[in-house]
C-alpha cells in the first residue's frame, strides 16, 4: 500500500478520553518513540513535536499515522495531525481505523498484557505490515459534512413540527367541531376519513416537509370537501413565516453540502 517503506515512520496512537498513547516503529519494527500525553491541544502539540523530531533524528522521509476510531475522542487528534503544516514535508497519511480491523492482529500478542502502550504498538505494527485498506482521513471535509447534514436534519425536523402545528391550527380555526352544525363541519367526525387521512397519508417527516404549504392546505380542503373557506389567521401566518425562513436556510445548507462533497473529489 505504501511506497518507500524503508524511509517511513509508522505511528500508532491509542486514544482514550483523557490521554493518547503513542508508539512509533521503523520498517524493521524497532521502537523509536513511546509516550503518553493528555488528550488535549498541548498533548497534541507534544505528539506532533516528538514525531517530527523522531523523523529528523532517524532521517526518515515519510510518516504513516494510525489510530482507532474512538467515538469523538479520536477526531481532534486525527484532524490536528492531518492538517498541521509541520508534518507536510513528510507526506503524512493519517488513518482512523475501525477497532475490529486490528482485533485479529492483536491476538498475535498473546504473551503480552493488555495495556495502553501495547495497544499503541499493535496499531503501529498493523500499519507497518501494510494492512490498512481504507482511505486516509479527510478531517476538515468530514467534520464539515457531518455537521452540515446533521444541521439539515435538524431544520427538516423543525419544519415538520411547524407544519403539523400549522395544520392543527387550520383544524381548530375552520372545523369548530364543538359548535358547528353537522352540515357545516368540515369533518363529519373528528376521527373520520378526513382527520384519519391527515394522519395516515403522511408516512414520514419528508411527506410533510416537502409538499408546499399550498398543497397542504389543498389537502385539508379536499379531505374536508372544500368547506374551509379562509385558511389565514395570525397563528397560521406566523407558522408560514417560520416555514419559509427554515426552507430558505435549508437551501443555503444544501449549497454548502454540495460544495463540501465536491471537496472530496475535485474532479
């Protein structure tokens, strides 16, 4: 997988919530670096400085850094090491590994206790054996896309709730179930076909979010046999303004997501 193995430093990092343990090997398996630091910015700086010093001392030209993906604890150190300019002269490759991929490799060290230094050594040795098959970490793009997609989902949920709330106001405004005569009610029964259709025909948040507001009002009119004459009141107008504002924000987020995705593959 890697070219120039003989000139490469293989670094394994065992990540935990409080600390990062580092082990670095050369191609022959010699341990060139072993340290444990806090999992914070000063600790990341210390790891970087030690890696650069080790590369210079042993006259190595390349570095491969591997760590197991450990919830959000591994994100910061992976992003830091993949983006810092001080490592760029050494053509760094940073990999966030699924712990399952290193599990079998670790079984070959049955005579050693399970300690953090061993875990870091196993990860470094796994990289040295050339068994990494995933693509390098693309930290900034990955984080941006992750946050943008989650934010879009959040906005979609807000729109969905607001539309459901708006429809409930339409019901309250125009049904007057408690006081209207039977021939004037938009729904013959509060649990009848119209009200049931309003619930059963929207199978998911997307079914509520993507139709236009006019379509939703039209839906109520159709199911209520067009007995809703004027679907505008203060509450509904506020809901419409909220929905329009959120839909505008979603369009902006969509553009940002598209731009971020293109960053993964500029071609």
